[in-house]
């Protein structure tokens, strides 16, 4: 987890760095969504959770967005209130297959993605392709 915390605080300073850290931002965004899902599973909105841990709503927004200014203490307090561990907030629970699907899908040119989704719909049995 210390590596992830280190990655959370990386900031890209130049245009060249943006591409290099794009994958890190994708992971951070997904992990931030864990906090959102955990909060919503408890039936809380951001303001309610913020009030419970003694911060303002924008602090929760930053934590859920994995903003570099988000503090570890905020995550600890959220975990305590939500009855989960920090590992639950920061874990990537996608399977290896899901990770590969996302990676492969992102490598497909945007103008071809609808075709891929149509194929997946066929595999799932959702009907005819909508190309």
C-alpha cells in the first residue's frame, strides 16, 4: 500500500509526464471509486460522511477523486466510519481478465469500440449487434 500512497502524491509537471502517468491516474480513479461505492453501500451521501468525520464535503470529493491533496487521515477516518479497512478502500478488486479487457478495449481505436461492444452484447445474449 505504501507504493500506492506514493503514486497518489505524484503530480505531472510537464506535458511529457502526462502520458507516462496516465495509467497511474486510471488506477487511482478506480481506487477512488472504491470509497464512493463503500460510502453509497452504507446509504450515505458525501455531506453525511463528511459530517461524521468532521470535514467538509469537498474533502470527501477530493478523497473519492484520489486528488493529490487528499490526506491519509481522511481515508482512515472514512474507513473507520464505514466499518472497512484501508485495504478495502485501496484494493483493486478487478480480476486479471477484467484488467486485460479494460487494457485491450482502451487500445482499440475509438471509432471501433461500438463494434466491440456489439460483439460483447451478442456473447451475453443481449440481441443483435447495433453497428
